[in-house]
């Protein structure tokens, strides 16, 4: 299959799974998922499946990345926080939709690898930090949008506190060994509105920094 055919098929799969937002599709067309997948799995980079990355983590399925980005409804002037850098793929997609993206992971080896890919790829509006994302980034917040790509039992309080009024957060909630729910939390003047979006399965949000 030629590169062009592979790209067409990739976008076709996304549309079939419900990714219809033109800005999200265009962002996903610009980011080569192959840059974020290494080793034996490199030839599966354009298939709609999650794949293993280092540190026992996974790069999410492209259609889930698309549906989450679409649900987050990122605006061009937004500052976005992503918790769970992993491979860096989701952050790269967000970087085409937002003004600035902060992405954090508890594994230093993952943030280092992602940073290298961002530098090489010329992604100049992404800041990568090694941190426990359960606490968010109080110094860089508040944020217009927050995306969490690891499952918590409940939305972490510090992340809710770092959402702007009118801002929203998309995150999987539920126990790690069960099917989880992707939810969208919107901060209003009065409090928070919750909306359930779809069943998903993510690795758990783990407290504290990892050794690697
Ligand atoms: N968004 C990623 C996939 C994320 S996998 C991608 O596009 O490839 C989930 C990631 O969340 C893992 O890398 C894991 O290390 C990270 N994670 C889990 N708990 C965390 C925490 N408390 N703070 C920051 N990152 C965390």
C-alpha cells in the first residue's frame, strides 16, 4: 500500500468510528502516528488499535484519540493540559487544535522520548513535563481544556480546580480492570456539569512519580 492509500484508509477508519469534526480530522492527517510507535509494532501504526509503548504503557487507539479530541472541542486560542503523555501522539494531535499544550507523564523516560519527537517534528507549542498529573500544573493553569488519558476512580480535585469557568475536561473514570466511562466535565459559574460519553479502557492513573 502506498503512503497516500494508507493515509486515506486511516482517515476512513476514523470517520467510520464517528470522528467527523473537520478540524480533528485535519489535525490527525498532519500527525504521522508512525513517528510515535517503535519497534515490532511500527508496521501496525496506521491500524485502529492501541499498541504497547515502553514502561508497560500504551498508545491509544486512533479513533479514541479522535473521539476524545472531538469531545474536548478545543478552540484555536485554548491552553490545554494533557495528563498522560505516553508516546506523545495525543499531545501532537492537540497541538494542531490549540494555542499551547502542556503534557505531563509520571515516567521520565516517556517524557524524554516524546520531547525528542516534538523537537524533531517542529512541534513548538508543546511543553512536556515529568510530574504527577493528579495535581495538574498549578503554576501553568487555569486551563481552557484538560484531557486525561489514564483512568481515575473519580475526577482528581486539583484538576477540577484548574479548569477555567466555561472550560471542560474529558477523562476516563472507573476501576482500572473494568470497562470505564469516558466523561466530560464542564465548569460553570455554579459548579460542574457531568456528561457520560462512551465506554473506554485505559491504563490506570497512578499517583506519584515513577522510578524511570
Ligand atoms: N496519551 C498517550 C497514551 C497515554 S497511556 C498517547 O497518546 O500515547 C497513559 C499514560 O498516563 C502513561 O504513559 C502513564 O505513565 C501516564 N500516567 C499514569 N498516571 C499518571 C499520573 N499520575 N501523572 C502523569 N501521568 C500518568
